[in-house]
C-alpha cells in the first residue's frame, strides 16, 4: 500500500510565480524540490483558498478548464494551460465520505480549476499527467468544520493520493512587498507560532487541535490573516493526517516569510 501524503503550500501572488516575478524564486525552487521528493501519486486533491461555497463543492468534470481568477496581469497570464484530466470517480468517493461524516457537499460538473490549484501544480508537476480534483472551502470559514473536512478525507478508500491545501501562511495584501519592520515582526511572530504548532512533537494532538481551532488568538494572527481563507487549507491537511507535520519548508515570498508543511 502506498501512503496518503498531504502538503500545505503557500501559493504566492496570483500568476506571478509563472511569470518570472523575482520575489517568487524561493517559492518556485521549494515547490520544484517538493515535487521531486514526493513519489508520483495516482491522483491529487486540492483544497484551494480561492473557492468558497455554502455547501462544500467537489469538481466532477472529466476535462476541467482553467479559471483565470485574477486581473491586471500580462496577456500571457491568461494563456496558461494545465491540461490534466479530472477524476469523476474519485469525486464521487469524496462526496460519499463527506455524506458519511454529515458534511453537506455537492458535485460540481461545470467549474474548472482556479489559480490556487493550477499555479502550484504547474510548478510541481508540469507534465500535467496526474488526474486532479478540487474541493472548495465551506464559506462560513469555521476552523472546526475544516478540521472535520480533513478527517472525512482520511476515510477515502484509495490510499495513493496527494492531498494539497493551497493557501498562504501569511495573507495580508497590504503587507506584501513592503519594507516595514513592524509588518516583518508580525509576520515572524505568527510564522513562529505556526511552525511550532505544526512541528512540535511535545504537543499532544488535543493541544494541537485546540491551537488550530483558536488560531486567531496566536501572536499577530489577525495582522497576518485579516480573513482566514488562506489559512484554512492547513486545517484540512492536519485534520486528514492527525499528527505533526513531517517536514517544514521555508521561503521568502513577496518579502514575507512563508511556510510549507509536508506529511
């Protein structure tokens, strides 16, 4: 049996990692290295910060298009292609797992892949030869609910999967790309708390869950995440695995310290 692997990643600013923007070089190198480190999975499931729905949605199209859910970039940002196939059978399995966990969910046969999905996958698996599905966040943005979504994914019958939480460990738009000692201190405080929460093996899992449920009282939490949609994919990853992350990767993105966690 091949293990389920999970990765929380910081996906950068829109399509900029694919356009040669210099403040994404460390992110590009990190995702390239992680992609080479992880054995090729049978399929990939991505929970993206850029899709929220009242009822959790699951892509079920066999050949999804890309959604260019950004604006104001060079023409080439709207010509990007990532022609991986969907996996309707896996989507149905995810739906069944959610129903058993009493999580309201629906298949979506029309939606394509947003940039929270295709940007990191183009860097990790540029051949686009692994079937993929995408799952939305639940729009009430409950930390508890997203831990439960991860727990439900742990019941999937197929164990040769890579499940990616695509968000950003720092996500305050006003803080990106600025030289400001106060902003950097806030960034460092929350990032240190996050790394300790996800990597510290002296914490028991009840303590780790409590931290994640109450993340907003962590040092500089709301300064780094005025809104939590870019953090919650991490809750899904942890809910799935239920243990401290195996590895932490760090990269400077848009002048902010960013974290990646691999199980």
